[in-house]
């Protein structure tokens, strides 16, 4: 540290050399350290850059120059937040700037402080507080008609919605950017508007459309970084169209990869490396894809982006799998599994935030509409008589209070139910991927390898890894489409059938109308009952097992029937007690029943399960039938048309 203090002293001497004393010296010293910090950041010397920025900030506070103090304060805070991830120190500076800007009545400075505070809260998963700060800043920006800050408020709000996975709300906010593009630096803001628009879509045609508009704009004013963002999105659109060679040509022709550097302002570097990894995977260049995934992973880890880390490792495991390096593939999946709890926590926070934000914003719009209508009614009433206006006003206040109180109670109840449902879903997912299932599955894989059945081992490993990825991906939402749910069940059954040496067969029967409509249903409800049928129903069965899974529609519900010709519940219970079997399946079933209970409360008595013992004419057990009634989640047609 003594060497660093000597360095600071030397820099002070350089700043004051050949200068007269007074205000000029102070201002030039502050500017000197500020510029020095910028240079050191470019040279990747963060240790000295921190000292230079702090020196500039302290000199500004001591001198009391408003503009320099605000500039150095926000510069130091951004450096601590992005480069060093020192959130506590960054928050102290933001708190100081809030007080300073309020005392000096500087609304633009206050808006910036609100926005920076929201970034800190977003990182700490405090999504509702982040939204509140953005809206506070947005109100000030609208009041002062500062287009640059209004544009930034919609961008930050859209980016916040993207971070919690609410694509439709993100589209809505980014679409507002077009109307508020500032005149100053117009080309830059317009380009970034269309880049953000493209990032809020999942379908390749929309991504391509907006990215190509952004490409034309950035070419006009020659900003390479914005162009690179556009080209990365264009390449990603072609990846989604299953045109990897076209995607690679776009990047090779337009992007100088060696000149692209990591920048805290966006995720260009990590995203571009990930895109190249997927492109080379699709082209069969598996070693190259692994190299790019590793470069992407380095910055995902640096940014502590758990979800991106898991996604990149899953993608990398597929490349190792294609190369036959199953050890590395399995190791990566194990590393992904270790991040499950963090991922579950983040996804739960996002899901809850998504629900709460929608309720808050809907309520806010409703309140605005109600208040506008009430103001109109009050205005009409005042023109008639003051007495009538007085009674009408009192009446409206009482009604509004009752509505708000009732709405608050409903909001708390809805939040509690959805949090219970999310937690129950996480338990069900962890139950499916339990160590016993994984151990047996990997034992089956090891058996193939020892017997040198390479083809069977490869097919089994592909199926297992696909199932694990699908189950992990399903944590994104409490609901899933019927086609995705049946695909997951079929994948699970293929693994179990092979594990149990083809001791049973299964039959799926799905009504044609359901196949066409592909409704949205609660996920991971059916699998525990299928697992019960296999483990308890078929384990001690002397004949070949038959599992029948049927789906049919009944108004706003789907009736799923799982029927097996196993030994029956009574015999299964005797075998379980005799063998001291694990209670894993009963725990899984209890978790599922708990989710059905919550769904029943939300969906008005439309979720239930009944279990029936089947007997033949001789009154011997002939298996079990489980009937599950699942509510169907309504699709939002307006949202679908926009997407």
C-alpha cells in the first residue's frame, strides 16, 4: 500500500506542476485523476484506477464543485459496481448523491441516482424495489421532459422485465423507446432501440427484422460496438432458423472477433462467444464449440450469472457428449446440478416478481383509469351543486378505500398461493432428479460400457442427458404445454424401461383435439404416479407390465388416467415393508398432492386426484388406476399475436 500512496503523491505533483494556486489547480487536479482513472481502466489496472477515482471524488467533495462532484461520484459508483462488484461501497455513494442532489434541487441528478439504485437492487434480486426506483426516476424525467432520461427509464424497465423472464412486458417497454428517441446523438439511441426490440423476441423472424434495422442505422454513423450487437442478434436469428452456416458467415464477414472486448455496459462478448459455440456445435465442429463456450463461461463466472453459467455448461456437455468424452459431459452436468439450489432460488424470485409486478402494474393502470373517471364525475357534480359534490366525493373515497383494501387482501393471498405453488414445484423437480434415480441410471450406462455396447451406451447417455436438461429447463415456469409434458414423460419412460430390462410397456392415448390445441397445464404432476406404477406396481410382477396413459378434455380441464396391471397397492405395501423400501415415492406423491391442493384453490375446484384399485372377476388385484384432473391455463391471444 505504501507504494500506491507514493504513486498518488507523485500524481498530485504532476497535476499541480507549473500551475498557480487556487480554483484552477483544484479543478485541474480533479479532472487529472478522473482522466487518469479512465486510462487505467482501459489498461485493465483496476487497483490504481480505484485509487485515482477515489482521489478525484474526495477532492470534489472537499472543494464542493457541484458538477465535478456529481460526475466523479457517478463515475466511481459505476466503477465499483461493474468492475469491482463492491456493492456496499457503491450504495454508500448513491445514498450520498441522493442527499446531495435533493439539497441542490438537481432533478436530473436525482433521476440518475434512482436508476443506479435500481441496478444495485436488480443484482440483489430485489426486483420490486428496482421497479419502484425506476418509476420514481421516470416520473421526474417526464416532469422535466428530459428525453434522454425518459428513454433510459423505458430501457431500464424493459431490461428489468427481461431479467425476470417477462418477455411480453419487456416488448411493451422497448416499443415505447421509438417515440422518445432524443435528438442529440439520435443515431445511437435509435440503433439501441431496435437492438433492444430484437432482444425481446423469441421468434427468429422478429429478431431478424429489428436487428437488420439496427444494422442499417449503426452503419450510418459507424459505431462498431452497436453494429456488433446487431450482427450477433442477426446470427442468433439464423441459428434459430437452423441455418448455422449462414449465421457463421454473418459473424465472419462483419465482426472482427479479436477486437471485441468485454464491457460492463452489455453482454456482447459472452453472448457472441456463446453464439459461436452453438453455431459450431450445429456444424459438427465440436472442439471449436467447446473453445468458444469456455470463453463465454469465463465472463459468465466473472459476472456471477448463475443462469448463464448453467446454460453454457449444459451446452458444453452436449459437445463433449458428441466427441464421446462422456466423463467431461457428466462432470459438467454434475456441476450444473450443484447450482440447482441457487438456480431454484433465483427462478423462484423471478417467478414471484413476475406475478407481483404484473399485479402492481395492472393495479396502477386500473387506479389511473379509475381516478380519471372519478375526477370527471366530480367535475360534473361540482357544476350542479357543492353539496352533491361533497357527498359524492365522500362516497367515492369510501368505495375506493374498500376496493383498495380488498385488492390488498387478494394480492397477499395470490402471492402466498403462488409462492407455495412455486416451492412445491421445486420440491417435485428435485424429487424426480433424486440421487437414487441418477445412481441407477448411471449404473445402467456403466453396464453398457463394461459390456462394450457402445451404440446402446451412447443412445442411453443421449436420452438421459436430454431428460436432465429438459427437467432443469422446466424450472422456468410452473406451467408447461401438453406436448412438452408428454415428451418429458416419454423420455423418462424410455430410460426407466431400459433400466428395468424392458419389464413393462407403455401406451399413450391423447385426444386429437388436444394434440391440435396443445393446452398449457401444470407441469410435473403426472410423473410421480407413473413412477409409483413402475417401482411399486411392476417390480414384483411376474408377467409383463402394461402402463396406459390417457388424456382427454372436459370443458376447462384435462383428465389424465394412468392405469397399470401391476400387483396393486396392498401387495406393493407389503413388499415395501418387507424390503424396508425408501419413502422417496410417498414424499414425491405428497408433494404432488400438495400442488394439486393449491391448484384446486386457485382454479376453483378443478384440480384433483383419485386412486382406484382394479380387481378381476376372481377378486384378485388387477392393478391400479389413477385419475388426475388438471386445470388448463388460458392462453393470452393478444400476446401471442404480438409475439
